[in-house]
C-alpha cells in the first residue's frame, strides 16, 4: 500500500500540463457611438468611446473620445452642434431647446481630432401610435420541485399600429 502511494506521488508532478501562451494579433480600436434623439425635451446625449483590443491593459475600460465635432443635420439643411462638457468627457449634448420634429430625417456626423469622419444614414422620426388601453394581469407559473409557484404581474398595452 505504501509502495503504491509513493508511485502516485512520484507520477503526480509529471502529469502537469505546461501553459500554452496565446498570441493574439493586435486588433483594431473601434469607435463606439451610443445615443438617441427624439421629439421630447432635451438636452439629448451622444456618447463616443473607443474599444480596447483583446489582451490590452485597457481591456474592459471605457475610453472616451474627446474633442470631436459632433453635429446633427436635418433633411432641410439645418445643423445643430452638440457640445462636450468638462465634467462629462466623451458625451456630447444638444442645446436644451432641441427637439426632433416628426416627419423630418436626421443624420449624425462626427469628426474626431485625428480627422476621421463618421456619418450615420438619415433616420426619419415617426410618431408613436397612441395607447388605446392598458391592463394588468397576474400570472402564476408552477415550478417543478417547489411548493410555492412563481408569480408576477403582466402589463399589457394595446395600440393600433398602422402598417406604414
């Protein structure tokens, strides 16, 4: 019995696996743009950041893109400049009185400090259909192996959304 234990203890260090070093080619740092404008009161915010490559020391960190020129252009040629504040790096805000108008198309255009230009496709602002009815429904879902079922509330809104 002791002899078997000695053999096992001697073979254990030989069973280790050498770590495999993965070499990933440096990827491209992509620009990420997030935001929305709507016909509600402003200011509306557009956030611009840069992605990190896999294995980078910056992986998982949000790196804001600062100093960019950000404009919103409508289909009638009107231009609205968005401003970046000192307290909110990488976030660009419309003026307080800016509202998107239903039926107009808007294009977002960004020029970074490096001179790269990004432009969205025109997007038309559509009116949302009116809510005709709102109702609540309690839902009970039996759970296998438990005495007490799961329950919740379901909120149901009815709208008449035209096909166009």
